[in-house]
C-alpha cells in the first residue's frame, strides 16, 4: 500500500483515532485472555469494556451440547417416521421414548436459560 492509499484508508476508517496504553506483561496477557474468552479482538474488547456497563460472557458449551441433543432427537423422530412409512405402524414405546427425551430437553433448556439470565444481572 503506498502513502496516498494509506492516507485515504486512514481518513475513511470508522475508528481513525489511536490510543496507546502502557501495561505490565501480566495485565496485557489478562486483557488478551479476557478478549479471547469474550470472542472479541483486543480493540473491540477494550472499547466495549470502556463504554458498556458490563460485558457478559456466556459459556457456550452447554448450548452446543443442547444442540447436539436436539439433533439426536431429530434423528430418532426420523427413524420413527421411517418405521411408520415402511410398516404403517408406530409403537407406543417409541412415542414414549421421544416424549421423555423432549421433557428432559425442556428441563435442561429451562436450567440453561435461568443460568444465563443470572449472568446478566
């Protein structure tokens, strides 16, 4: 990039001001880890930290696990639908199995929402 292109780029940037801060190696590492944990780059994390009351960080592992469970239930429903289409019958045990999976999933969902809501307070 030549100097005129660089000036044009810098002039038209949304964030065209630079702030330089001094910190210890430990502070730098902690800020970078916090930014990574929040799935943000360091610039965005620092701006959000300064301008917002609080940054809420959610552990997405339970959400990913719930998504896997939903996919498994979908697979089970497809298997039951295949049986119905092939044999023109549905077993009560199959329906009860799906019903119990859905009830269990709903309980996990409610706990997850409650936990995530507490993190926002």
